[in-house]
């Protein structure tokens, strides 16, 4: 496991903590691999009946590390192999609880659509500004987000990059509850322990029945083809350059 993903298992709960706070927990290829592997391994682990996703620092995650996107755009790296985190989220039957504070950008929001309980702080800001970077939705969010919040709201998040605060996320059905920051992790942990105490087979079957895995996997594959193509586009190159200029880097 990379040091940027901390793994702890106790009391039937597997806790995965994003630990790259100096970069706002921006996700790298190594972090995706570590998260995907941990989620997949939980499926065969009787001591991991529920997963908690949380983060150190002041943000849940800034989304994908844009330097890796830029490297792919420049032909330095190859992203065609797909994203192991998204694949694991799609197929897992292990319940997942998310504890979200600060910014959850891009995949930081779309991964929540695969979580079974989501708790947010009031200062949480969920956003999916893919089009701002000349990209397209991923993680099957092009079907999951409109199904959750409606086409108009989803379109504004995808295309206009509008963010959603914690209370709005609850009102729209993206999260279960707003929790004080000081209690966020404990609240998520209690929820995970409550799930872990239930009959595990019944829980796993219930989750599978609530999700059309084949549809989700097919949409992830379709999105991924468009995503990879857009990453190589002139539009994306210009968007990345504008973003770097805005940051003064």
C-alpha cells in the first residue's frame, strides 16, 4: 500500500484514509490502485464487513492529480488500462460508508454515488467540473447522478461545474446527514459498526439487489473510452494550461 492511503482494520470495519493532505488528497495512479485493491480484498475478508472512506487534511479529495492528466495528454503516460478504484466500486458487495469534509472534487464526488451511507460536514463542497477541463463524467456518474438528483441538477454540476454544499447534498439525496466536523469520523464509524453487526450475507445480497452492476460496468467502460479520448484532445491541453496559469504554476 502507498503511504498516501492508510489502511486499518478493527471491529469488522476496514478504514481507508486518504493521506496526501499536502496535495489536498489529489488521487494518483498508485492511490487508485491501493484503494481498488483494498476494496476488492474486503470481499473475501470476514473481518471486513464494512468499509469507511475518509481523509486527512482539510479536504476529502481534490480529485485526480491534474499533473497525471497533463502527462497523459502529452503522451508521457498511458491511461488506457482503466481505473482500478472505479472497477472495484462497481463490483463490490461490501457496504461502504463515506465521511466527507471540505472539498470533494470530480471522482471525490462520483465515488460517493457508490457508497451506501454518506455523511458530510456543513463545509463540504461537492463538485464534478469535468467539462471545465474538457473531460466527461466517469464512475458511471452519467447515469447514477441524474438518477439521484435529476437531469437539470446533474447537468449543472457536470457542465457548469457548480458545487453543492453539505446541507444541499443532504436535501438532494447525495448524503444522509450533516454532521459536526468534530464528530464526523466517530459518526461514520458507528454507522459502519452497526452495518458490520448485521448478518453479512443478507447485507451483501441486499446491496447487490439494489444495484445493476452490469449496467454500471458497461457505462464505466463507455465513459472511460470518451474520457481517454478527451484527455488527449486539444481542448484538454488548453484547459490544463489555463488551469496552471490560474494557479500561477
